C-alpha cells in the first residue's frame, strides 16, 4: 500500500496551498490533486450538496487506489469530513479547519478575526470549535464571511483592485474591533497573503498576526501515514491533477503558484 497515491481535493485551486506543504514534507509520495472548479464555489452551496460532491470525488480518487485522503477545503471539511470517515473507516482522512487554537495562543488583545466562507462559518463543526476554544481561552472570535474572495483567487486576480477592495471591506472592521490576529479559514486565502498584509498596513500600524493551517495539515498526514506504515520510502514522488473546470486554468495555477507542471486531466462528467 505504501506506493499508492495520496488523494487531495478542493473546490478549486485553493488546496494547492495545502499540496505545497504536503509535497515538501513527503517528497517521495505520489499525489493526486482534484480541483472541483466546475462546481465551485462550495461556500455558497448547501451542506448536502457539498457532502454529495465530496463523496463523489473521494470515490473517484479511490478508483485511483488512494491510500489516504486530504480534504484541502475548509467548507468541505466542515460539511463532509464525518461522512467521508464513515464511508472509509480504515483510511487516513485528514481535513482542514480554521486555526482557532493557534490564533488564540498568539492573540494579546484576546480578539481574533476569522476570514472564511459563509459555508464554513455557518457549519456546526465551526460553531463547536469556536465554542470550545473560546471557553478554554476566553478569546473572542469575530467571524467574517468573505463572499467572492475565493472566486477572485480562482480567476487569478491575486493583486487586482477588486480583490484589494474586497479585502479592505472584510479586514478593516475586524482590526477596528481590536483583532490582533487573523485566521485564514479558507485554503484559497494564502494566495492573496501579500495583499492581506498590504491591507492590514493601510488600516493600522499595530502588529497583526496571520494564521494559516497548511503546515499542520501536512504534519498530521505524515503522522498518520507513519503510524500505519504507509510512508513511501523511495522517490521521487510525482503529482497528477484532475479538474471538472478548465484544464488550462489549473495548469496555469500550478505553474504560477507552485512552479510545478504536472499533467492535468479534465473530468467532463460528474466525478
């Protein structure tokens, strides 16, 4: 089983921010990346729709003999991780969640802003996590749905005036309410980190910490594969990608964001 691939999926290109850490941590592994761009964004879909897509994609990756599954999407994790683990009880399934715990540890004002999709923030999983961390740390979390931001990343508008305007609209109120730490609660958002930092600098002279969750996900995956004896010891690893959207767009995203050029196969029908 150790030579089988690891399946990674997201609603689009956002999960590449997670794949980057996985590829760096596990250079010998075969990685399959599935961008469900034809059905994006997930943030505005119902929970049932996201569960249905997640199970369909997992089924596709299992047909390619995946030995582990990484849900590199906060919205899909919030909606579907329980269903995925129930469907594949013997397989390592790693999800992502907003980094509220590390953010609470970093905050000095006790106020943390959470940038995420509407779907993630409305989920039961997020509500429970927020209540748990707030009760343990007495930190106040300010949830900010960032409608349209993931779409801007999908379109490659990482430095555009429209993206900058959205970020200012979402970040400024959080800073004004005393947030000294911001959580990037969507895997798309690290790709606009320079613009986020520029936005913060325009709003305040105070230091504001930013929490991303890509690296902890990779560490968790390494731990689970090690425990189960599933690590691939010989390399180099390879990456292959699939998309329900534009093959060209995903190829361009890999090249622009990660400086990688894996083969990309379009998936015309539902996964």
